C-alpha cells in the first residue's frame, strides 16, 4: 500500500492531475489501477502519486514527475496506453488531465 502523501523533492517538478468520474463498469479496473501505479513507479523521473476516490466514483490522482520528458514517456508506455484506451472506452464517464509545474511546496505538522 502506498503512503498517503507522496515524498517529493524540492521544487521544481511536475504534477499530472487526473480527475475522473467512474462509469458503472468495473471489469478489472482495480487490478489495472494497481498495476499502473506499480508500472509508473518504475519509470525514470517518477516521484510519487497520491490518489482518492469518493463513494460516487469521483476521483483525483496526482502523479509527480521530475521532467516533462518523463511524463511524455509515461504517456507513451505500451501497457499504460492500453489502460488509457480501456478507461476511455469503459471505466470513465468523464475525465480531465492537467499538467502543472510545481514551483513551491510546503508541509505541515
């Protein structure tokens, strides 16, 4: 199981924010989501991930990356591309992806 908070380095780095609404179709979603985290964590430039989903199926996953090139490589990774296509076709009724450069980060108690 992943820690609740990603352990990221000092900025700058990048965040990919994936906001989604699940459909009613499950068909292997959980196993694929776990596999994508496992696979992403082995990609060069991967820094961490944080993910939540509520009871209505609305979720936000933020993955952190060292560089834009690392994000592009992850997006193009073969197994990830298959998961993306399946997500578009059956697992999500809507989703949005945003990429942001993290300029500042603080933590609390």
